[in-house]
């Protein structure tokens, strides 16, 4: 038994080591000045300094990419959360064929690879003659985020006492009041995890943004990295930026999960 | 005339898809009355309650509250409040905010809300729990909060949907007493839904017994217990021996192979009937002069207050008897039944009868299937009345070997055989007498031999 | 009562415009020429284009190999993670899904650099292992999810009936965890078969995958041929989804924080 446990632990940590090697690599080399990754020229915080003071070659492009990424993620996930929550409630009360159709459609953006979502939306915008830019990217992100909100809110609806909405009506609440005062608070945990998931998926997206951003020079972090890498040298300040993002995500996720497991232990 | 009733329900019907859940329901509730809708699960009682509350709309019929039609009113405009089966307390609000929910919506001043919450929590003995999270409360406590939340709005009628079903037995008994006490103190009209016959008997002024979407009987608990109108009610309420019999003439009935005096009249002479005798109404005697029939004790089990015994009568029937004194298994006993304790009921039906169509070459269609039958004298396409005796229907384990399959829906033990109601896959009922033991819900094949299918011309007079 | 089901309507309309119509667009563009006239040329072009066909075959091969590799490495990890006796910490689980939240391009670039630094020639081998790094979490998470919500008493019942631990695994645990494996396959196979940037980075543009060809055509304004290639990919997705059982299990995988 003991040997098995040691073996199992060793396996887990080995896989984790391999999994984190690239991330650790970025992290370590964020503390050196060398232009190209993998070239250690001694410990330095210069890249961090450059990042925060904006003193690098294409600093405005990188900073606006970060800004665009965050703004698009925020707008898209707010819209996706609202749209997805209302849709989930509707789907929950649908029966039979209509419900099947809705879940089928909802599954499509999740099953479709990014490139298909991107290309198909690109063709739609071209067909409709819509000029592509901020709006089209946000709409595209809403398209692939909303299904995950629906999926996260749905289990909360199933857990909900089916009479709770009726109980509110019974006590004199109008349907709108019942939604605001009873349904939304009860669904909030699902909405929050749907929101977080949407936000991170939007942050991480490359292919869909790539096809729907048009030609106005709109860059998010992903497309910035892509063009940067194809040009040859990766902007070195990306290393500290990625390290910081990684640390923030690590802390947020750990806090959420530890709080969740504490709650479920209660 | 409807003005005397706080709730007056007339000819309600409702279908979900193809299934009729309620059929022509009419009854009324007097002000201050405690009325219970009683029936097995799926009988439509909860749907009926939800219609009164406004969560479902009937296909036909009206619901009057204080003489006014309320069908057009949405639930939040009806002066009725509901206590839901699984409490349905709002998980994100504490006890105080749950109870105050209705008053806050009405924009009642805060001091008054405080006062009324305090008062109603006291009524349900939950005074010190105002700040508690509802998830931290026990089932019984949640139930009390749910009742308080409904009562604080001073509803014209309080609707309770199996409010005690989720509680354990001991707690249920305590809450029954408290509910009864609350009802007495407040004078509010209660409409209470339950499948627990004992609960219904304990609490109600009036019981409405329902089955398969229809009202079976309406009456006081005592009426319903002592004078069930049919075998379903007799079987559902309390323990009973339900036996096939024959009314010989007024006040004389024969069953289990013996003749008895009874108090029922007006059935006619030599008419088949069903007879109900409660197990506590069969008495042991040592005087041969009093003895009406003899039996041998087959089993004897102590049930707490009384003993429950099964006896085999000299005429080959099995009866259940409850008595405070045990009789040893195997002993010969002498028994009698008082005329008062024999309840005679009309038989609901004497044989199965279906509408059918003759298909030609000795085949007939009914129950949505084809059967072989003697069709001499009928032409193809004739609409006929098909009748089959109860004991001529065979039930098979393997439903694929039979023309029709169905599920056993209801079982009645009639002393020497079982009388089953089988619901076919097409939703029709067929009644079967059998000696085999089946369980409720069993999937069975239904087989009828050609010689046992009797055809007759369809009655001309349509309903 | 039924009114609340109408709340699904806005999303339904949204999906008609942004999910259904775009797919219809792929169909329309792939069946028309630049002037908007109906033609099958785009489709026939693909089947006569040797380069495209071999890239297509290679993409499928790489995707299958990558998926198998992910199962091989990921299943044991998921199994250990879900076993309360072997792993009691929720943090370990978080560590395994955490890379999913890191920008994939950045991770891929770092992986490629790592290989270069270690002196490994960039090519098919690095492509496979690099993609496995990228997609392993997507395989582990659904399998872990499935295994950890599985009722332990199934295994106990099997053991009680005389199954050895090996038999318990083969006859009970493995079959019951298949839905998780299937959604893992969906989450790994689909992206790998269609990836473009990742494969470019990992092979230094030496190996082109199908996604890259689509991208190049679209970017060079060969929309109709690009659409036809997308249609081919949609067909693969359709087939995979049907094989997997209607995609209903995609719900099981969920994706919660």
C-alpha cells in the first residue's frame, strides 16, 4: 500500500513537473535581461522595470494589447453571463423537442474548434458587410462563452427547489421581483463560475480573435504574441507579463477552490 | 348559493398532453374548514392544489373564491398562500427575511413587519431563530418557518402541499397536533394535501378522497372510514377485508360462504355487491349460539396495541382480524360480525367491457391490439361491445408473449383471490381476478383466450 | 408557468445569427465561386490537391497520436487524483487544471524554446510532445471529474463479489469512466486537428497542419477554398461527435472553476 502511494505521488509530481516546465522556464527567464528566451545573462529585474515604466521598443502596442484583452474579456463575459443565465432559466423550463434543439445548438460552439468558430464568423461578417473590429470580436467571444455560462447555471437550477420561484409569486412577488429577489441570488454561484470561465476563455482566445478582428490593427495579447513570434524575436517584456498573469491566476484559482472545499466540508 | 363557501370548485378538468390528470372535479370548502385532499401519488391532488394557488390553469371549470372567479388572477394577486412540500425557503435569506418576504413586497412599514414577524415566529415556536441561516435549520424547523412565511400574509386560505412528508414519524405526529392547534386558534381555512390516510383522518374536518384524477368520496373522517363508497376508498383508508358478496334482500347479505344480517337497504334482491368489514369488527366468541362462522388461526403478530391475526374460514377465505387478545396459531375459533359493521357497496363493475371493432377472419380489435375471437354473426368493421370476465384474463411474466402488455396498478385482496387493476400501455384499465401473487408496478403480458371474448352489438344509446 | 420557457428565446435568436448562420456561410462559400455562382470546384480542388490531402492525413494522424498520448499519460494521473486514498489535496487538482488558464501560445513558445535549448531538433516529435503538454489538462480534468463523482460502492460491490483490484478496474472503473474519457477525447482531438499557431511554433513552420492551410487561404482572401476546407473539418467534427454519442457528454465535462 505504502509503495503504491509513493509511486502514485511520484507519478503525479513527474507529470506536473513536465507540465510546468515551460511555465517555469518563462518565469525564470523573466529575471534576466537577454533578448531571446533561453539565454541567461545574469539576474536582473530590468524587464519588470521596463514593463511597468513602459520603456521598451513597442511598449504602447503591448500595453494596448493588454488593455484590449482585458476590456474585451470583461465586456464579453458580462454579456455572456446575462444572456446565458436568462437562457438557462428558459431552457430549464423547456420540454421535449425544443429543449433538445436548444441544448444541441448550445453544444455547437463548445464542440467546434476555435478555427471553425473564427472562420465561420469571419465569413458571416464578410457576407453581411459588417466592418470588423472591436464589436465583432466581442460578439464572437460572447458566442463561444455563453454556452459555458449556460452549463454552469443549469446545475444550480436543478439543485434549486422547483417551488422556490412559485413560492415568491405565492407571497406576492411579480415575476420580475421573483427573478431579482429570489432566482438571481440563488443562481449566483453558477453565474459567478460561468463569468470567471468566460473571462479566462476570452483572455486565452487566439483563433477566434484572429479571424474576427478585421484589419484595423486591433491586437489582443494572443494576436500580439503571434505576430511578434512570427516576426522572429519575442518581445522580452512578455516574460514578466506572463509570469505576473500566471501568479494572479494561480492565487485566484487557489483561493476559490480552497473556499469552495471549505464550504462543502461544512 | 356559492356565497356560503370560501372556495367553490366547479367541474375542473386538466390534461397534460394525453394524460388526464383531473376529471370533472367539483367540491366546496366552508370558511374556517380544514379540508384534506387525500389520495395515492399521481391521483391529481397536488395539481388541484396548484390550480387553486394559481400555478396551473385548468382546461375547463372554474374556481371561485368568496364567490368570485379567480382563474384570471396570477398567483401573486391571489389572497392565498402555500406551504410547499419541501419548504421552498429562500436559501440566500435568513429566517427573518424569509418570513418578512411577503410584507416587504407590500411595503409594510418596518416596525409593523418586526412586530408581525415576531408574533408569527412565536406562533410556530421559532422565536429565537430570526437571524439563523435557513440551511442550518432541521427539517421540522424549516417547516415551521415555511408555515410562518405563509401565515404572516394573513391569507384567506392556507394551502399545504404534503407539508409533513419530509419529516420523520415522531416529528410528523407532533407537527400534526400543532397544525391542528394552529388551525383552531387562527380560524383560517386550510386546504391540505396528503397521501397519508392517518394524517388525513387525524387532522381534517372534511376529506376529499381522490384517485386517478377523480373524486372518489367526500365526507367527514368518520363517514369515510365507516362507510367507504367503493373498494378503492375502503382499501386506501385503514385496514379492511374487502370481499365479493351477494345482496340476498334488504338487510341480508351473503359473503365468505355464509349469510349475515346487515343494515343496508335498497340494493335490490340477489345482486352482486362488495362487502367491507374492518379487521377490528370481527369478534371472537366462545358461545356457539353467537358464532356465525368458524375459522383456524393462521398467523398472529403483535402490533403494539393489538394483535393482527390472519384466519382461514371454514369456507376457504382468508380474513384479517385485529384484537387485543391473541389466539394461538392453529387454534379453531368461533367468530361473528355485528350487522352495523358490515358495509355493503355497489360493485363498480361485474366484468371487463371494452369498445372493439371486428376485423374479419375471426379477429377483433380492442385495447389497441388484435385478439382472436368468435365473430360469427358480425361483419368486418362492425363496432362491438367486448366483454371479458375478470377470471378469464391471464397474466404472463413475459409480456412479449402476449397481445397486450401493461403494469399492475392496483391490487385488492378479496379473501380468496386477488383483484388487480392493470393499466395497459395504451392507458386503458383491465381488471383481473387471479390467485397468483403480483406486485404493484409489475410489467405483465395480458392474454385472453378466443372462447372467453364475448361480443355483442354496441348499445345504441350513446352517452 | 410556460412563460418562463420563453426566456430562452433571445439566446435562441442569438444562436441562429451567430452559430447557425455562420455554419451556413461555410456551406454557401464553399459551394460558390468568387462571383457567387454555384460550383463544386472548391471541393474537387481539395480532393485533387496532393499537398492539401497529405496535410489533411497528417493532421488526422497527429491528432490521433496526440489524443492517445494524452490518454496514456492523463488517465493514470486522473485516476490517482480521484482516489481519496492516494490524493487528499484539492490543491493538486487545481495545479493540474491551472495550465488551462495560461495563454496557450505563450506556453507553446516556451515549450519550443525549451526543446531548442535542450538541443532537440524541432519536427514531428516535438510537435507531438509539445501538443501533449498543451492539451493534457483537457484530458485529465474530465476523466478526473467522472472518476471522482463515481459512487465508490460500485467498486466495493465488485470486490465483494470476488473481483481482484485489477478486475475491479477493468470491469467496473474503466467502463464507468468512459464518458469522461470521451469528453476528454473531444476536448483534445478537436483542437489538435484544427490547430494552426501551435503547430507552427512547435515545428518552426516545418510541418503544416490542416488548420494552417485554412488560415493561409482565408488570410490570402481565398475565402471560398478556405470555406471548403473548413467544411471538410466540420464533417470530421460531425463524424467524431456522432461516434461519441451526440455530444451530450459535453455537458458532463462542463467546465467549472
